[in-house]
């Protein structure tokens, strides 16, 4: 995401079969974090780092409105630059915004996922041309990461009923998958010293591609969940997006539509950018489409008895409102079927904001699907 980041799919669904049904045990869920929304653009992914922005972009009134929509949590992306200086010195004032959000969530009866969106030495942002692999090779950068998480865990680990931790947003390069697994396991162990009961969430490579979930390390910890992101069909959810190479700014397409129409339109993009739409075994769009995409993750989650969480999914504001609601209805039907918690991208601005829809009735209709 700047806004929602491109996901890369190489699918093999020939053997993907539904895993739930008679005789199957019910999958564990990320209780309390089933119906959420992202607060992107507040403490992360903003060019405005002024006190005025941090004080006013999200306020207690926003948390109250989110609760009124029937949602049960917020995912709060946070960049390290809010919390520490370039030399690692903590910024006390940065933590005050997280403190406020925790207080507001407690007051209005919802929960919060603290998502470290960027850490020192690593950024997922495709518009940031930094090396996407150096963090996974550099022990000093990793120590900075562990230290920051120890501070966060010590500060918020005393409220496990209210705050969950997401280790790092969107690892990109497949080549670092095993290195990331080892870093994640180390970070979980460090966090557990200060937060023995808090939920910890982590995802895989290829921008948290759902197909990278089976590559994640197995964890012997009942309060750990796997996460992925989903923006398929990308040609629909990113229509007109300025950051997608090859995407005309005036391109529009509705949902639902036929697989063939989505495939034909997707030819203007590279196959990597187009996502899963060219996989031959996919059914027509609808709940079965998403169920097929999610099968590898569902299978490994069942085998390991670990909850799944979709930290981002959403439709760009350029799409028509009926299509947004239709898409949300289909993907959320699958989330509901398998007990997958999720957070819609995004609450405000970042090209996906729910509250930027002019008609508040449409806002509420969309939120009801989430």
C-alpha cells in the first residue's frame, strides 16, 4: 500500500480442496480481532509528521465512530520514526499517541493491533528504493528491531485483553523467507519476556501473500497467529491506481465481472502485478474464488492449529460503491466461513478510506459487510 501494495502470486491450486466440513475440527480464531479496520496514514505512511497531524488525523471521535459501525478492533500501522531517533534513542512523545489510542479503545470497547509498519533498516514501500534484503542479513539492524519490540512489549504487554502485536508489515523478497522466520521466532521470544499473554501476529514474504503462509515457521505458542493480505483481483481493487505500473489513471471496472474480462483487462499489467487472475483453475469471481485462493493457508492453519488473520484487504476509492460492497460481501463470506479475522484497508484517506465515501449510509453498509 502506498496505498495497498502489490502482491505477487504463483498459484498451484490443482489439489486445493475445501478443508472444512463434516468431521473436521473447527479452526481456532483470533478472538476479539475478527472485524476491524486499518488506521493507515496516521502514525505511518504520512509525509506530514507534524504534531498537528498526529493530534488531529485520528481522534477519540474516530474510535467511537468505528465502534458504532460494529467493528471490534483497529489495526494501527506505526513507523519506527515515530518511536525512535535515527540513533535508536526513544521518542517519548511518539508513544503518547499509542497510549491515547489504547485508552480510546478501552473506553469504546474495541481492541487494537499495534502493527510495526516500518522498522529501522527495512521498508516494504515500493516507492522507497532502499535495499529490501539488507535487514535480513544485518545483525545490528535486527538488534534494533528486537530492542524496539522489547520496549513496546514492556509498555503494552500488561493489557493482553486489549492490545495485540504484529511484528512487521509485508516482507517482500522470497529469498529472505527463512531468515525472516528466524528473526520472527527470536522477536517472539523477546516479547514473551514482557508480554506472556498477548497475541502476536506475523506474516510472510511477497508482501504477505496468502500463498506464503505455508512458508512461515511453525510456532509452539497458543497466542500466535499467521497473517496475510488480499487484494484480488488486483485489476479491480487497484483500478486507476497511480502507483501500479501500467495502470491507466482513467481505467475502471466493476465487480462482479467475468474471469475472462478481468484477465483481458489485466494484460495491460505485468503478470506479477496482475496477481492470481491468470491461474487456470480459478472459479468465477465470488466466494468460491477467494476460497480457492486461501486454500493453502487454510490447510496449513488447520494442520498447525493456528489462527489466520487478514491484516489488509480493500477496494480503491475510484471504484463504484456498489462494486465495493459486492466485493467486500464475497471476501468476507469466506472470512466468516473459516473464522478468519481481518482489518479493512482503510478507515481514512490513503485512497481507500471508508469515511471518505460521501454518503454515510454507504459507509455503514460497507462496514456491515466487514
